[in-house]
């Protein structure tokens, strides 16, 4: 790795920590590790005080019909008695009736828990602070989201100049009968228009609308069936976007998705007039997204067969399109055999970050001018080059090296200008911009600090606050510790522990919530959550295990926890729980587990393997049936991470840990609250329905095993604040009651 001129800018750049990452893969921060020490484990710990509580009585579980359905696969017979719960809750009365009874029972139980209302009040107080998104600049305008505190949805504002007053463009809270959340919002290059993605009921489907930025008027343009799309403006005339064919019948929330394509929409026309730009009918499972370079010269189409980091790249010369009116698509990388991530383009040059020829990635420039060719700008080295952005006449590159993140600022030829290293327990994200820009914005947040927004002047290197929130607690009252612990095979795994400073100083154990994800090369960011802060304010400990399968320590860390190596993720999470107890942070009988989506699956799998380790758990929107996950919505794209149930070797691996299929009769399970939502079309709620039916039918002890289903909500994004507070109070009260954590003081 080339030797950078390293400049520490702690005072000049407040809040920067371990990398520049909104345009990169999610990042995490880490300071010096603390390993397990024999003396530390043996040291006596004073027991934390316990609170004697009387838990509400649980009535009998609703009856779930048990069918004689089974599959004969690869020499085994696998029963699936609750397959009928895969039917759509919106149209199947039997499923709706059973879910309704489960929900009523769970809500009654949860509402009666001691401290439930105090957790709800604590959440309202902790959510009640002004918060901003990162601004997006286009022309002379600055666009951003703002929430005054307790609004259900954030409001989209614009400033006509940096020092101009804020002006409302879109307020999703106004009006009745058409509730939605704002998803993507992308201004045209001049800032004249804004394309806005509207999300309803938490679904992954998006409706794209167009706003006139000067007047705030919503144009008649309305584009349906966009899903996981980027928006690439072509001047102010129109934009490129991705969409699927309209689903048939009532299958919009369950059916497998095929034939995603790139379309061009011209402003002021109907969707039926959109132009098909790129599709791969021979590969209906492949997905496509389009970006447009900052100078408007190139459209760059990225093709993804799955969630694996493998992409093909095609180009459209937009100057040629304007001349001919024809959308000619040219192959640059015609097969998805390596990863390619666009940085930006300028004239006849394009910059990409790729692992083609460099396992840790490198920065290359593709020239199409008089001397065409590919040139290595920054070669691969010991650290992982995660992402980059051109701002002004500089490149900002984000590296991950042995768990530490380093942001490097170079000129466009890769010659170093300065590098920024920060030893802080938080994460900076943002640093978006364009060639020629003289400014960029970033946000800094941590477990004890809500996001604060800063503006950096690229010419002077100075930083000024754009928006800093005030919160009803003192961040300095909390300590964030970065530790390491050995997994089953001896691998050292990072662990972050957050708790009150007084609790850490006392050496006393306390009820502890262990969180993890461990999949899809995603790294868990240090970030603020009112939900977590309510747990900490009540005196609990929050711990995050960076288990294998995630992206915290680079590609090898991800590979060590995917497909046939998935058991490593579970071993790492189990070892984290054992470490928290042995080190005296959590006492036995006070440890809870939580995870969402892939993390929800991990928590459920770990409970099957070590039901004695946790006293309570919250698997949220988890993938619970690993033998049928590929049959719904985008499940097929997860095959690279999980394996293919149609292949014998993969099937046997999946069968061995699938949460739904491995519940162990005769073991005493922890108290389990399974949470999902009726409009989740990413991990369909049938996963949770079947898992809960199996839990409730098993002989696994007398602790409650409940199902909470949010109505008119999806996988998590876009949830109104009132629902976030209600669900947070339910989950917190449940975990607190079973771990012995007192509710927060009034």
C-alpha cells in the first residue's frame, strides 16, 4: 500500500471516525482490542441488583392446524405441517384468523408487563430531538430531510442557497388516507426537479413521483413497480430507473421477482411511454441499476446476479443518445465475474473500484479518448479499498485495514494529499459530491450520539456544523469498549460493549442485550438508536458481536461465515454470549439476544443450538425456513450467501441449522418474542408464522413464545414513529422483564 502523508485532524474535522462511508459498504469503528484474560474471568464480580417482578399469566396458544405435508428431498423426509401459513395474510382467512389470535394474545401479554408504559414514555422522550439527513446539493439548492422530533415521517426541505431559509417541499404527514414514507429523493443536476420514491406500508415497492423544486408542485408523473432502484437523471429532461413487470393478481408481496429492467422516463409523460433501455431476458433473475456520471456524459449500468459482490458493467454514451435518439448499450465488463463499483466520470474517463486482479480492490481509470485503455490509479495493498468519491478535484478513498478505517484524500492521479485517521467509537458517513464541487457534507454518530451533520470546505479543509441535535441525556455518561473474544475455533472476534460509565467502573454485572447480524458482507455501524438508549438508560448493557459473515474485517471475514461456513456465524455469536457471562459483564440468567433479518435467523438458529445460554430473545423479521427461502420475492438472490436448496450439499447444510426445522423437544427454551410485519415483502412473514407455530407446538418449557405482527408495515424502513415507539416498548418490556432489568425511572 502506498505511503500516505498522514495528518490527524481531530480538531479541524470534528466527529470523523474510521472512514467515509455513506457511499461505501456499511462500516464499523474499532479502537484497541481487549482480549480475554484469565485473571479477568476469575475476578469476582458483585452481583447486580435484581428486581422481583410478577409477570402476566399466559393463556393457551391459539390452535394452529397441523397438516400432513412433507417433502422427500435428497433421501430424507422433511415434515412441513404449517406450510398453509405461507398463504398471503391479506387474502387467506385461515392465516389471517390465526395471526389475529396470536397478535391479540401477544399484545395483551406485552401491555401487562411491568414497566411497559415507562419504556414507552422513555422512547418518546428519546425520539423527541430535531434530526436531519445529509444534504444533497444540486445547482444552488440544498435538499434534506428534517424531523422536528415526534413527527411520524420526516419532511423534505430545500434551501435556495446555503444560508437561505428552509422551505417545505414534501410533507408525508399531511393529508389522510394515503400514508407513505419518503425513500429515495434525487435532484436533477441543475436542481430544477426532484425524483422522489414513495414507500407505502413498509413495502419494498416504490412509486416514483416528480417534484418541481421551485414551486413544490407535484407533477403528474407517476411510476409504479420500482424496487431496489437507483435514479439517474439525464439532464432535466428525464431519468433512468429500474422496475419489474407489474405482478399478476394478488402476488405483489409474495411472488418471486423476475425480469428487472432499466427504463427511461421523460418528464411530463405517462409510464406507458417509458423507453426500455436494458434487460436480460435470457437471465430473468439478474437485476440492473443505472447511474449517471456527475457530468452527464455516461450512464453506467450495473448488473447483479445475486447479493454476492459480482457485477457486470455496461455503458451508454449519453452524448450519442442526444445526437441519435438511440439508446446504444455497450459492454465494458460483460460477465459478472468480479466486483465493479463506479466512483464517477469526467469526460472520456471513468473511475472504478474493482477486485479484478486485486483481492483487496484497487482504483482503476478507464480512458475512451485518443489513447484508450485501463490504468491503475491506486494499486491494491494490505488494506481493503472499500469505496471512493470525487469531490472537487480530489478523490476521497475509504480503506479498511485490520478493522481500522482510514480515509485518504488524493488527487485524481492517486497521488496522496492527506489521510485522516480518527480513534473514536463512532462512524462518519456521507462525503458525497461531484467533480468541481468545493464542499461536501458528512454525518457523525455513535452509540451514545445521534447523527450530527457537518459541512467541509474542500478548498480550505475547514469544517462547520450544519445541524447538531440536542438530546435529553449526557453522552459522556456512557462508555464504549472495544474487546475481542475467542470463538469455538480460536478465531478472535470483535465485540463492542456499551454501558453506563458508573456501571463499568463498578465491575458489576447487569442485564445484557447481545446483538448481531453476520451476513451478506454487511458491517454493523456504530450508530445511535433511541431504542438502544432506552435500554442503556434503564441500566442495561448493549453488546454488538461482529460475527463472521459480516463485512467488519473484510472479504475473508465475510467468506468465513457464508454458505457452507455459516456455522461459524453461530459459533461466534454463542461464544460472545459465553464471554459476556464469563467476564462478568452479564450474569447467568440475564442475557438476551436480538437480531433482525439475517440476524433474526442467526438468533433463532443459536437458540436451537444453545437454548440454555439466553433467558430471552427477539428474532425480528428473520429467515426461518432455510429450505424454502428461495421461493418468495427476492429470496433467490440470497443463494450466494446461504447456498442453493436445490443442491444436495447445500441442502444438507441448510437443513442442519434451519430454525424452523431444528427446534429441540425436551429442552427449556428462553422466552421468545418473534416480531414481523404483514407487508414485509423482503423476508415474507410466513417465515415467522411457521417458526412460531412450531415453537408453540414443541415441548420446550413454560416460558412464553409469542408472535407480534405489525400491521401495514414491512421489513423495517418507512415505519411511522408511533408504530416504532409502540413496537419498541413491547420488545423492551419483554426483554427487560425476563432479564431482570428495571424499567427506566419516570
